[in-house]
């Protein structure tokens, strides 16, 4: 086999891999397009603002290595996270802001591994929340799915401030609700 044939073969394999990656990303975007956060920006009193949190990913609860490609939360990057009395706003650099109403917030937790990042045990902060599945043909208004957005903060004190701010907006009905992320630091990958 000549050098030209080998280069042609590797080039063809490379193109097939890139086309496969592109097709799978498009399928993921289509699959996750039905999940939605609130479209209304919270306007309540600001409890805490984190201007430069490292946004890692959003995953389904119980599936820390499967990225959910929600509009505004598709890509890893720095984010401004604002916790208000009536919800949380996540603004990843270069993306549109995502607003999560306080009644959709389920709690916080921590982890060491998520898709896109592996750090020391408890080094990532999790925000557990419910997203609605909006299907145009459904008259029931869709179903709810529990998601976990993960962040890497600059230091443990900032991580604690985030957890305390989220605790302040949890409604009494949500405390201890099924699907709430444990705040004791135990996650699926740690168990």
C-alpha cells in the first residue's frame, strides 16, 4: 500500500468520524429541545450573585455522564449565577440566560465528577431543578424531568455561599421532596 493510499484512508476515516460527531450532536439538540426552563426573568431581591462561576454541564439526575443540551446551557464556560428570592438565573458567556423559577428549584449538592469535569470529591456544586418537557401534541402540558446543573466555584467558601443562597429560596413543600439532591455530599458516583 502506498503512502498516498494510507493518507487517503486516514482522511476518509477522519471525515466519517467528524460527520458522525456532527450527526450525534444534532440528534442530542433535537432530543433536548423539548426540555425548558422558565422564560420569565426573576425580578425579586438578589440573595447572592456569583459573577464568574465555572459552569460545567447540565445532566439528568442519576446520569452524571450524559450531557443535556438545553438552549443556554449547552456549552461549558464561565457563567454569572444570580440567586434571587423568586429564582435563579444562569448566564453562560456567549449564551442566552436561563431562568429557573424558585418553585422549580429542588436543592443543592456536590460531586466530584460530571461530564466535562473531574475534580476532588465534593469540588463541584450541583443545582437540582425540574424542567418541563413541552411537546406540541401533548394537551397535558408535558411532564417534568429532574436535572442537575454543575458549577466549579473559586473556593469552598463561595461554594458554601451558593448552597446557603439556594436553601433560602426553597419552598417548604420542596424540602425533603422526592428527587431532591442530598446536601450531605453523597452523590451517585460517590456511593
